[in-house]
C-alpha cells in the first residue's frame, strides 16, 4: 500500500474517533444538564410548597387570634381595649396580606373549572364544603368592621365603620370554619406537592436510567468500536515496529541475519569465546557460478538459489551458531566452540557438501558450486574486522584453486594481505596524485593498413616497485571501490591527449576507453564525460566507450542502458568488448545501440590451428556484417593469425603483431610515422628556351 492511501485511512480514522468522542461527550453532557435542571425544578417546587404551607399555617393561627382578640376586646375594661384593638387590627391586616399572597402563590382562579375537582386547591377556596375564600374574606371584613366600631366607641381616629359592635358577626363559628378550610387547604397543598414530587422523582428516575442507557450505548457503539480501532491500530503499529526491527537486522530475501546484525554482535561472540577459552571459526562462503545463474536463468533463479543456500546453511549449523548474508552471494557463518582444526575441517566439508548439492528450479538442475574461506579466533586474529578480512582472503585463495572447496587462512595469505593493504594505500596515493598513466594500442585495417582506432589502457609505474601490472592492481581497486576514480583519471588523460592529436591533424581513428559498470552507475558519469570532451575540445564522434556484456545484462536494476543511450545520442560510439565470453542475448547486439563488436583474444589466439575458434570468429563476423556493425579482433600476435582473420573477413585487428601498448609520446611517434605523406612541389631552375 502506498503512503498516500495509508495517510488517508489514518486521517479518516482519526476524524471518526474525534467525531465519536465529541458526540458521546455531547450526549452525556445533555443528559447530565437535563438531570441537573430537573433536580433544580424539584428543589424549587419543594421550596414553593414549603412557602405555601407556612402561609397556611400562619393563616390558621391568625384566624384563631383574630377571633380570640375580638372576644377579649369585648370582655376587657375600657382602659385595656385600645391595646387589644391595636393587636386585633394588626392581626387582621396580616391575615389579609397573607391571604392575598396565598392567592398569588397558588394562582387560584374562582372562574376556573378546577374548583369542581374535589382534589384541587380551587375546590377548597371557592366550592363546598369549605368555601375558604368566603370565610377568609368574611373574617377580614368582619374584623375590619369590628375594629372600626371599637375605634369609634373608644373615640380613636377612625373614618371607617360607624355602626355598633353588636352588628358585627365575629364568633367562634367563623374562626372554626376558617381554621377547617385552611387545614383542608394545607392537606391539598401537601397532597399536590407529594404528587408533583412523585412525578418529578419518577421523571428524574427515568432520566437517570436513560442516562445510564445512553452511557451504555455510547460505550457499545462509540467507545467500544473506537477502542477496538485504537487497539487494532496499536497492534498494527506494534507489528510494523517488530517487522521493521526484524528487517533492520535480517536479510529480506533469505531471512538470515544481515551485515548490520553481524557487525553489532560479532564482538559479543568473540568476548564469549574468550571467556570460555574456546575457538571461534568464521566461514565466509561465496557461490562460484552465481553470476552465470543470473545471466542464463534470470534473477528469479538466482534468488531461489540464495534462499535454498541460506536454508542449507541453517540446517548445517547448530542453534548457537550464527548465519548471515553480507550481500549478493556472500554469506558468513560464525561457529561457536569450533574445536580443533580437524573438527573445523570436517564441519566445513559437511557444510560445503550440503550447499553444493544440486538445486532444482522449474525443472532445471542448478549446481551453484560454493567456495569457503575460514579464519579462526584467536589463532588468525583477535577482532571481528580482521577475522572477516582473513576469511575473505582465504575464500579468494579457495576460488583461485578452482572453487567448490574451502581454504584456511595461512601465513602466506597473511603476507598477501599485508601486500594488498599496502597496495590499497599506494592506490589511494596514486589517485590523489593522478599518477596513473595512459598507454595506447592502435587498431588497424588489414586491407589498407589504415588506422581505425586506438585503445587507451591504464598503466601504473610505481615509484618504488616499478611498473605494476593492471591484472594486479585493478582487482584490488575494484574490490575497494577505487575504479570510478581511476577510470575518470584515465578518461580525462586519454581525451586530452586525443584532443591534441586531433588539433594537430594526426589521424587516430577513434579513441576507445574501457568503462566498467561501476563507473556507469555513477549518477553524474555522463555529465563528467560531456564536460571532459567539451573542455578538451574533442568531438564526441572521435570517442568510443568499450563495455562488456555483463554491463548490459545488469541494466535490469541499474538503468545503465538509458544512460548509454543518452551518451550515444550525443555522438559517442559504443563498443561491446570481449564479445562471445559473456551471456548476452543476441537482442543486445543491436545496430541501434552498438557500433562495433570486439572479438575476445581467446578466440583469436591460434585461430589458424583451432577450427572451432575459426568457426566462432567467422559466425561473429558474418553476424556483425549482416547487422551493419563493424568488428575488430583483439589479441592477434602472429602472421598466421592475421592471415586467418583476413581470410575470414575480419579486417580490423588489434594486438602485439600490430603494436604494443605505448605511452603517449611513443604513440604520437607511431601515429605520425604512419601518416600519409603530402606531395611536395619541386621548382625546376633553368632556361625556358
């Protein structure tokens, strides 16, 4: 899954979680707020009812007080009556005020049909049997009239009632009726309060259970899916982290530990072996024919061979041993408690025998042919880096012996290693000083002797050891990754020299330089090449790049072919070097991609005596001629070989029989000597007679 869909899914999940969270929070908050408001309403209702009951109780007391004060005033002496009249007046006024407040608080309406309901407050106030409103108003009116009459009698300030006190009906029957009515009103208010409270409590109970139900539903349908989604994503993250941790220390193809894990844990294994006073064997393995398998059967077959080899390594070692893949077809086994040299020897033979068993891939039998190099702790080295280097050197020694076997690190190899280390150092110095020289070997036509090209070859004249063969330092440089730098030095010097020849009018055909796959994989190789040509002033048509067949085959993962097409489109020629020794398909011999084929020297040597070589060269020559591709044979060293090539039709040759590789000054002399002589005009002196 691409990163964009993953981010989209994650964004939607986060949005869903947020929406669910806020929705649940809103629902719960709404339910809690409703419960709070209902509780507030219940408390307010109870407070209202308490107020009404307090008023009712006060009215009951005041009604009895009014009757009592009225009776006491009539029976009291004249001097005491004013005080009693004042108290009666105050009680009556308070009774009237409370009654008005009671009507306001209850909202009773004498016109309301509710007075017909025996359970209503209006029924007590305005209907039979209590007629509380009638008796309350009557009590107030009679009280006021009595007060006015008494005040007139006692000559107190009064503008009210002028009749006599005997006409005022204010006896105990009125008080009792009023008291009975207020008692009934209090019961009705209490009953309504209880009924209303019961309804509110029932509603509150329902709301409470509804809140619990909502919380349960939220938990089931929002938080549970949300928690499941979070848990699922958490597990996916944990699995991804574990997978990344596994990938970080394991090879993705074979499942073996990788170089990183080996680097991190090798020292620990060495310390453990030191503590136990045991030997530790490092076995470095390499498949002898892995490149051939890839080239002939494809990368799928190569991957299958690697997987089977890794499994056979696991089957051959113990749980305490360590198997790792360094990269490509390079493997390492770390054998703990390796025992004696003989024990290691027997174990290595068993491992190699198992790995070298045939592998069946899609009906094809493959013989990978593994080789191994062994270094032993603490005999050969006491640290991880040196043990790996020594095992690698022993592996190289086993391959030189023909492969399919193993070799122990030895003192002789140690001396070779010291020499190689010194050689690596000297190569670095030579690169920094650009000490590598360019030798030139001409290519000529057998038909007319014309120079068709000249190949640039790298040489190294060491300050102390003299001339070092390319076969000696180039493998070391390739293994150490120095070839791109060396190649650029050679290309720059060769192009500059050829540019001078071109400006001087010296014919050299085309300059051919060898380019490796490592150099072509450099991202700026084409930019470097074009810049060098431009600075030197050499036309691109005067340059050829020689590549081997494996470079074309390697394009599946590197994209080299696109870079070569770009270079060829600029006018630079491409030559397929050592043709016939690799595994290139004929589809790669394309005149739209290749300008010239170069027949390898092994087919040219003794061609006059070897009929098979003669047939091969003839077939290649006819193939190239049919496709319109030029051809050159390298390695021609004798007159007989030249004659055979001429008879076959291979016109262009390169070899010691033509010229040895020469430094630039000798090459200049050689080229100058073979330039066609210009006709010179001789002026004759004498008489015209």
